[in-house]
């Protein structure tokens, strides 16, 4: 079956068979089959790109990107309510990603990153509002 795929590839690309066979002796056919099998296993896995377990986290990386882009904006533009809601949302979905079977490590990584970014944004907002002002003892000693 692998030979059939190789032959079709040669016809489509237009490479002469003599060049291809000289190249195939340099590379291990078994390694190519293993790579293809592992890629096929990824495609058909329970958290592969054919499921929402893959595309949900991919879409959620937008939250992380937006949070990173907002780091350059002044703290007055940060919504404390929305940032706190995003922190709660990411904390809940971190637990979901850990508890769902099979474990969704991509979703977990996405929400850990989002939680980190949103907590930083929340601290910037709190400092801007005066909630995280330095203590008087520290200010006097400086």
C-alpha cells in the first residue's frame, strides 16, 4: 500500500522513478511509515483536530493573545469586572481540562496561560485604582 502511495506521489509531482528510488535507499522506509502512522494516530485521537477538544483550545488562545496585546495599554482602560470574570472562567476550565477524560492538556495549557495573563492584568488594574498601594512603612524607608 505504501508503494502505491509513493507511485501516485511520483506521478503527481513528476519526479522520475530513478531519482526517487535512489533517494528512498538513503532514508529508512520504516521511519517514514512510523511517521505516517503517528500522524494518522494524532488525526484520529480523541483530542485530535477532528474534535472540539482540539479546536476549542486553539480558539481560546485568542484570549491569551488579546491579554498580551493589552499589556501595553494604560491601566485605566482595563475593566476590573471583565478581567475578574476571565480569571474565574480560566480557573473553572483548568479544572475541567484536568478532569475530562481523556485529559485535555492543550486546553489546560491555554487556560493556565490565560489565567497568568489575566491575573497580571488584574494586578495592573488594582494598582491603577489604588488597591495595591505600597505600605506606609515601605514608602517612608525609601
